[in-house]
C-alpha cells in the first residue's frame, strides 16, 4: 500500500459547518469520478499499529482536471477527535492519503440517472455532475435530489437546473418532502438511482425504491461489493 503525504493548498468555507480542503496532487496520482480515499492525519502511523481515530474514509469532491484533491466535510461544534484536528489545520499543513477506489462512477448506459443524497453527501456527486457536463455521452439526463435540514445547501453554482444540459437539481429541507419526491422519481422504472448518505439514509431510500418497483441492480451505493448484499437484500422491501 502506497501512502502519499500531501499539503493543503486551500480551504474553502462552503457553509458555516462545511469546509472543503483542497490538497496538492502527488505526481502521477489520479482517480475517477465518485472516488473515495482514506485520509489520515499526522501521527496516525506513529505507533506499532495505525491509530484509526486519525483515519477517515472520505469522498473526493473534485475531478483530476481541477488539479487538487477536494475533501468536503461537515465539522460541527461537538465533533470527533479527527474532525477537531481537521478544523484547526491550515494551508501548508500535511495529510496522508491512500487506498483510492471508486464504487460509484457515472454509468453510461443510455438511461436517466438520479442522484439521491443527504447533506454533505452531495460532495460525492459533484464530480459525477461535472463529468456529465464535460461529456454527456450515453446518459439521457441527470436529476439530483438533496435533503439538508440546515438549509445551507452545497454547491448551488453547480447544482442548478440546466434544461439545455438535461440536468435538474432539487433541494428540500425535510425528509417528508424528500421521500415523496423519491417516489415521484421512481416512476421511471428503467432509471439508475445513486444514493449517498448515512447507512440509515441508504436503508430508508432502498426501502422506498424497492417498494416502488426499482430493482436492486438499478441502485448504486458508495459501498464495497462485499457490503452491497446486506443493503440491497430483498428482505428490506416492506
């Protein structure tokens, strides 16, 4: 396993609780849309065993052609040791990155794509949308639906409906309206449904989609292949 130490080159305050850390790209380092990495803070490998409290699995919110590895995360006032350290880092400070992998690249199967997310989960979809804008081949259209009770919606300059690009974006601030809209979107029995959020959020979305007749192989999750059966089991259907 190769570990890359890289520096923060910019910090963007997206909302009062959400920051994007832009990291220098190590030479030859690349990834595809929908990728995640392991992000580790200084001291994580100082002992005999890695200090897992200083390691997190994070989505990359940028594309390689943006020349920075973007990590977008919510940091609340009461937070974990990892987030507390992250909050106090500055431009020039170092982090380690390793184990890059993509579970949710943009599928180009001449179908409609629906992106369902909660809060900062939208960061996983930012590169998919940018990739679609650059090259719309074999994607009929994309519809993004995000729920965020804080009402501080993310990336509104990108997640803005553009009919000429066959892209629609919706933001809602409560789960009731969100799930009603999911049911409406699931009227498309041939669509591809990407879901990103907490495990609880994934399970709730999958239940709704399965109830509406969407098949498990139409649901894309940011999970390793070995984890998919426990989420996509037909037992979830009510």
